[in-house]
C-alpha cells in the first residue's frame, strides 16, 4: 500500500448516451511507467482526463497517494497541481516565454517567490536540455522543443504523477526522438508516469507495463515483452500486429 | 476680411480649448468602455446564465439604438425622473456605456479565438478558473482584441462630436459657435476637421507602436 501512487476503481464515464469508460480499474505504483495503448476512440484521453479530474468520472473512485481525490470536499485545483499533464498539442501558453511557461505555476499556484521560482524553472529547463531557450516564445520553438518545455512545465510543480496524452503524435517523425529520450530519462529517474502512446519501441524499453484498452475497457495488461510477443487476447494480438505492420 | 491663415490663428485658442474637452471626454469614456467591455466580454463567455442574459440585453440594446438617442436620454431624459448630470458627464457616461457594448464584442470574439487547450493547460497545473482567466486568458485576449479595439478608439474620437448636441463645449461645439459669430462657416469647419485629423493621426501612430511592442515574437 505504501508505494501505491494511483488507484482507479470502477471508473465509468459517459458523454450523453455514449458510454466511453466502462468500469476501469488500474493501480500504478510509485516509480512505475504504464503505457496505455488501444484503438482510436477507445477512451485513453478520457481516462487520463478523469485521473486529474479535468473531466471527472461519473462513477468510480480515484486515490492519489492513499487519499481519495474523488471524495466530496476535495480541492481539485490542489489535486491537479500535484498531477502533471502533457498534451498532444503541447498547449504552451503562447504569450509567455519558455521560462515563464515553466515558472507561472510555481508563482501563481504554489506561491513561490519569483527568484526561487526562476531558479527552479531554469533547473527544469536544464533537465529537458532547453536552458538556452529560456527566453524564447513557443512560436519560436520547434514542436519537439515545445513539447519538452511542456514536460518541464509539468515537472516544475514536483508532481506525484505525470500523465502524457500521445506526447509525440503531433510531431514530425524526426522530432519524436528528443521527446522520447527525455521521457525515458524520467522513467529511469523513477518518475511515476501514465502515458497514452503508440510508440512501440519506446514502450518496449521504458514501460513497466503495457495496458491495452478497447471500447472503454482494459482488455489486457502485462510487461511489454509478454504483451508484444504473446498476448492472451485476440483483440490485443490483432492490434499489435496491425501497428507492428505500420512500423 | 483677414486671410484663412490669420483667421485660423485667431480662432485657434477657442478651437483648441474645445479639442482639449474632446480629448478629456474620449479619454474618460474609453477607459469606462474598456472596463465595461472586459467585464461584459468575460461574463458572456464565463459567467452563469443570468449574467449572460443581463449582459446580452445590455449589448443588444446599446448596439441596436443610435448613440445620439442614448446621449439625449441621459442628458434630457434623466432630469424628468429627477436625475441631473452635467453635459460633460452625460457625454462621458453615454459614450463609455456605448463603447463598452461594442468593446465587449471584440473581447468576447478574442476570447473565443483562443484555443481551448490554453484553459485546459492552465487548469492542469492547478490554476483555478479565476487564476486561469487572469493569467492566461486576459493577456491573450487583450493582444488579440487590440486591432479592432484601435478602430473603436478612432470611431470614438470622431463620434465624440455628437456631444455638441447635448451642449458639451467640445471641439464641434466650439466650431459651431465660432462660425455663428464670424459667418466663416467653411473655414471654421475645415479647421475643426483638421484638428480631428491630427488627433486621429497621432493616436493611430501611438496604437501602432503599442501593437508592435506587445506583439508576441514568432507569432
Ligand atoms: N468532451 C466530449 N464530448 C463528447 N464525446 C467525447 C468527448 N471527449 C471524448 N468523446 C468521445 O469519447 C470517445 C473516446 O474518446 P478519447 O479521446 O478518450 O479516445 P482515445 O482513446 O484517446 O482516442 P485517440 O487514440 O483517437 O486519441 C470518442 O468516441 C470521443 O468521440
Ligand atoms: Mg486520445
């Protein structure tokens, strides 16, 4: 129990009459990297947005570090500040420099004084190899650089957990490497991460567990070598064969 | 009869005093208009249904009626219900309320053009709605609204001449008075027009440099 960072129990979510998540259970231990895979429209993004309560589940319960965050009376803003989120299309604040993008959460949300926040933000930019771009605006950065800044923005708040929603899908193929490298390094450093991604090679090397979802349910999960070579379920096998062919 | 040039110098003090009044009215009205415009623009996007309905009625009522009618209501109409305001303040308040309705539409449009991911990202780092609006939405909104907002200011400088109809001693009123005294109508209004032109030119230059200054690099 001590090192259980995230626990999902019976998560259900519908949009109108469309039932998107159907009774999803998932445990993530501290330091673990879980990669969510599955066909488009399966509910991976929805699940991630349930976890940080951007789009709270209809039913089901979520615990973060042993505290139930779906309980009544929970301060959702505070919960979100302890869960990082990295989006497919980066969503950097367009009117702020890279440094300010990373710093603003520290100053506005955590109330850190400006000087300390600047040092902390620079530290995070160094971690994603972008210290020299601190003064650049998002529009002056490549997609890969923008995504690394957004990882630094998530890291700056010292989150318990970081969620990634297809962090490399919007990038040109030659730019995915630099982002995946940073993510692999985070995995090695013991960051707890839940990642929706179709990057097989990255998942093979960085994931502790592959979680295969289809139609709003977790169909099967297991270590990458097992999941990619000998999955139990037909749907899993078909899916990995198909994305294997595309590679 | 003196030459046009001599005449211009002769009536310049009167016209410039009027112009100074024009500038005061415009400055105060535009500030009132920004305050109203930002509040109403934000309310129509983010506030609840009641506030939305209330703001919509305000915007539509103002945009659907002539500015002159609004000014007359304030200056000639209110006294009949026991409220008296000076012609100066009637002009400021009338033009401010009028401009606020138009400005709110520029601000609302600007907010709606901001990608939804900006709000999402702000919430994801733990900002509450108010913080996200203040730190992320408003700065981007102001930048995006600036070009249409600049037009609004230009219009206001010119439409402020309507204030002469409620007896505010601004530039237009000064010109009217001078022409009545001297009967040199054409030259007097030509001069008034030139003064408006100079004001508009200076303000538009200033706004252009402001636009450049707050431009986001790379965008
Ligand atoms: N806000 C919403 N309103 C209505 N329907 C939604 C909303 N968000 C998602 N959906 C629907 O929920 C289903 C799951 O969407 P979701 O984005 O979670 O899938 P996904 O697994 O992330 O897919 P992809 O691989 O394409 O990103 C889809 O059918 C989608 O159209
Ligand atoms: Mg998705």
